[in-house]
């Protein structure tokens, strides 16, 4: 059954929502969904509540109770998206955010019931009000999910960019500590920043350290080889260091051949090799 | 006697899911008391096969289960897709054969990294690869 609240019921509900505006907003502020209502933020929180309540009252009036895409809801989507994003940043999942919204519905229904004379509650009114509040919740869930997806995409992008520090170990010697899972996006970002650094710093040797890479499969190996090849084209030699015993054993069984790329067990071995390539050697200091 | 613990299923439809498969393999290997080398072998084989499921098979699913067989903990992983399948399995297993410009080591390499390897496939039949490995030293815990 579709509950339509046009006509009288719609008008009654709209009247109720407008009349009890302050009470409803007061109870909504307490839920915390609209944010901390302390100090300067109090006015903003009230304004957000007002906007949501206005949308709700338009929805009950027009009778379009079940449609999350209804015009009045469209107008507050950006606002709800912002609130959902704020909650997501605090670590709440879309499911938790939606669950918290139950607390918006209850006080409204309570206020409505308190007003009704004993034994004369109009069922169609309470159903309509309840339906509109449920649809509001659906709208928030939709925006929360979209916001969540956006945040994840954004974080992936950030991770791809920040997880590839290029360290200058010596004049002409660069090191790239590769850490964690190398998906194609991060690998690509790492290669690009390394090649740029080789040009900028006129590096002759670049050390790719894989101490922090938990497993080297064919994709990672291919990435390392391609990076070494590209570096060579730019006039720099690549060394792969930090190959732990379990990784070495696995790579052999997998059949990976790093060809002409120099490898060293530790970063310090690789540095010694690199310094040698740029014509330096490390000797104990003369004392006394 | 064989007892099977609840198996874990990961749907594979993006690169992120390959990370999940690796995590599932790693967790199972730790649980089964695998040494670091054994863990790395299983995780690497799982990574290869999951990538094949995604790249060649167009996505699918991977199940991981721990079973105890005669006191030894065995990890079994099944990689299932309903993609184009493989017409010539021997050729696909051969090192260096790739239809996608890869190194062509994944399938054959994965086979070398595990104790048991089975593949069921054929043109337009999809592909099911089943691998299993046990800890050399038996269960530690
Ligand atoms: N699940 C699958 N469905 C269809 N074809 C597959 C599947 N797995 C492997 N193949 C075929 O077998 C070939 C060899 O697979 P293999 O994993 O050894 O190499 P690859 O994936 O091409 O490269 P890489 O060395 O990066 O893994 C693939 O190129 C592909 O043609
Ligand atoms: Mg492969």
C-alpha cells in the first residue's frame, strides 16, 4: 500500500511540523547527528536542522513520501552529504550513520502522538510522517555511501602520491623505499617520481629497496624490471636491495630472473656498491 | 580424519580484491603454523592466481579453507572464474607464455610454489584452479 498524504493529512502534518519547529530542532540538535552544537557552531547546527525540517515538511505536503529523489530532498542532498562526510571522517561507517538517524525519527513521532487526543490518532497521518522520515534516512544513506566512496578514492590517490618518497643518499645516489602492497597505481607513481628525481638531481644510481614489500609476484617483478630499464635509458643504474631470504627463495621458484639488474641483500650493501659506482669509497676515519 | 573449518570467500573484481586474497592466504598460513618461507610461497602463488582470475578470467571468486588431515593442517584455495577458459593448459603452464604481455610465469610459477595444483578449464568453460599446501613441520600450536 502506498500512503499518500495529499490533501488534508498533508496539510495537518505540515502544520504540525511548522508549529513544533523549535521542539523538533531542539531534539535533533541533541542527537549529535548535525554536529557539536557548542559555541560558534550552535547557529550552524540549528540552520542545518531547519533546512532538513523544511525539506521534510515540503515532502509531507506534496505527498511524495517514498521517493528519495523528491525535489525537496534534492535540495538538501549537499547538506546531508557534508554531514555524512563529517561523520565518516570521525570513523563512522555508512551503516552507523544511518543507524544514528533513527534518533531523528523518534522525537518527531513522539511529539506528534503527544498532541493527539486520546483514542483519536489518525493512522494515516502517523504512517505518512513515518514514511517521510524513513525516506529521509534513505537519502542520508545514499549520500553517506557516495561520500564514503569518494573518501576512499581520495585516500587511495593520496596514498599513491605520498607513499613514494625518493631519498637522496649522496650526491648522485637516490633510494626508493618501497613499502607494502604495490598495486599498479602506486607502482606507476613510484616510477614516475623516481625518473623525475633522476633528471632533477642528475643521479647516476638509484636503489630500489624492497625490504617493506611482503611478497614479490610477477607483477611486482615486472614493475621493478621496467623501472630499472627506464632508469637506464635516463643514464642511471638501478640496484634492488632488501631481498629477504623468503622472498629470494620464492622468486627463484616462481622463475623470476632480474637479469642484469644488480641486487644486494641490504640497503647498506647497496649504498656501498652505489658509492663505488660514483667513484667514492668508504674508509675508516684517521684518528689522533 | 579430515575436519574442515569454515571457508572464507573473497570476490575478485578489482585490484584491491587481490590484496584481500593475499591477506586471506597470509592469515590462513599463519594460522596453520607455516614458516616465513612457506607463508611467502603461498601468498605469492595466491597473488598470481587471483590476478589471473581478474585479468584473464574477468573476475570471479577465491575460497580459502583450513583442513586438518591426519594431524596436519592443510590450506586449500580455490580460484574460480567463468571467463574464456584456457584451450591449451600445457602451453599456459609453460614459462614465458603469456597472451597479455605478462612475464608468463604466474601459472607455472604458482604450481611450483605449492604442494598440490589442479586446473579444470577448457574453451568457454571458465577456469577453476585448486591449490593446497601444508606446513612442513606440522601444526605448531
Ligand atoms: N583464469 C584464466 N582464464 C583464462 N586464461 C588464463 C587464466 N589464467 C591463465 N590464463 C592464460 O594462461 C596464460 C599464462 O598465464 P600466466 O599467469 O602464466 O602468465 P600471465 O598472466 O600472462 O603473465 P604473468 O607472468 O604476469 O602472470 C595467460 O596469458 C592466459 O592466456
Ligand atoms: Mg598471470
